[in-house]
C-alpha cells in the first residue's frame, strides 16, 4: 500500500506551527522517517535576540550520489480565524480540497516528498552508492536566522553535500528594502513662503525612481521592479506643513544587479532628481536575499523530465515569485524548486486539491527513480 500524502499533510496542518513555534510538526516527520529507516537528528539553533528554532535533518543510505529535499514546517499566522470556511489548523477536506494554514506553503509539499521517499525506500529500488536526505526548518517564514542557513552550515561541517529537489524554479530574484526621507521646514499652511514642504520633494524623487525601468530583464529573469509600499508624514494637523516625509520601498532585482550596484543606481537617480533643491537621504536595510540562478543542465532537465512524464506537459523554467530558503542553499549546491501551486498561500482559506498532492508525490517519486536509476 502506498503512503498517503494527504494523511501526512493533515497531521502537519494540525500542528499550530506559526513561526517560530514548532508545536509538534517536526515530531510528526521524525516518527515517520525513523519508522522507515532514516537516521534523524533535530538540532536547535539559537541567536541572541531571536527565538530558538528547531530543525530536522534525516538521511538514509550512503555514497556519493545524494538527493536532498529542503522545506519548512513553520507557517504564517492565520489572521482572523472566524473568516476561514474551515478552521485553519483542523486539516479538513471539502470538495476534494484540503484546507489549512500550510496546505500550500509548504506542509503539503513536505508530505508529498516524504510519502514518495518512504515508498521508494520501501520498494527496495534505491540503487547502491546513493542517499536521500531531508532538511526541514522552522524558520523560513520568520527572520531566517536560526533555520536553513544554520542547518546547511551544520550539515556541511559533517561533510554533507547536497543536490536539491524542492513550480519548476531555477532561480530567484533578489530583494532589497529601503527608505527615502526628505527633510523640509515645518510651518503654517497659510504662510507657505516661510516653510519648505518636504512632500513636494518626496513626490518628485518618487516619480524619478518610478519613471524609468531599472532594466529590461535578462535571459532568465524578468525586469527588476521597484515598488513603493508606504508613504508616511505623521502629520495629524490639517493646517501644518510637516518637517519631514518618508517613503519605504522594495526592489525585486535580477542578475543584472548586485545589492551594491543597485544601491548606487538608486542613489544616482535620487541625486539627479533632487539637484540643489531637495534635502534627502536613503537608508537600506540589511538583506540576505541575493539573486541566484541554477543554470540549465542535467539535474534541471531530470526534474523537468519527471514533471513531463507525470503531468504530460513540459514545465516552464521560472525565476518569478518571492524569496525562499533556496537563496541559502544555492551556496552549497544547485537548487531546483518544485512544489504545489501557490495561488492561496498566506491567504484566508489556504487550500490544496488532494489530486495535486497525489500528483506531486508521483513526480517526486519519479525524480527519485530517475536520479538513482
């Protein structure tokens, strides 16, 4: 009898593992993995000023050929639970859809890979000289300090080298947050000649940053985009010209840029737009979200081939979407991301079709067969 990915996903969803809490989610995985012969370790990592985070590393087999799956059991908060059609941590099935926080992102995919790996190992078809491992963290949705980045370092210190199978994504754009502040001079709106309204300058600089694209895209990436996400003046008085205005923005950038070259580009555009009239400053947040690309090659082709064999269509090689822990994994090995459709991720009524869970399990099983075959 095949291992049921839907049952595993339901058990995981029923653990209220809102980042960075675990609430038993890793124990669910550990029990199943140990029962199937995997060696399981569960290191907890710490950092001053952050919550301790539990992680899981499991492995079976030995040898040079090694396929690893990386994922996370932590989830974002469910929001207003009464707005859900089904309780967010009940794991209920309705109309052949599994509802719950994490159904898509990403407890469902973990359940699929786990089911595929257990069945593959149990079938006795795994060839000699190979191993399968899972790296599961509880800190992907959070600050990402005590999770994958440390789990990878921990694994590397033990001589573990991975090739990753986790939408067929072969890369991710980088992410950079910043704030633009314009200083003026406070004054009464009835006497604007005695004041200097910073909102005018802020609008001018924002317009300059939005007027021209950052680039036209590259071979594997869409054009980089800058989006302003808030404009703040902090002025509760209708007849007062404020002394300062601030706008925050996020940039998703492609492989035409690094963080440093991008900062220089934004600073240059602000300087040109401000001239000698606007007093401004830029502040950039520290970011560990760099752009990366896994170039087309045998492993990408293998994963794409497995998808085509199960679904009947050739997957597009994509670099769209948000950031993920793949930005850490790419420092150790090539990364391919392959998971469930993220249409309802982080939303009220997050859900996944049970048919998709079964199909993804079959794809993961085929990847294992082709990789070790």
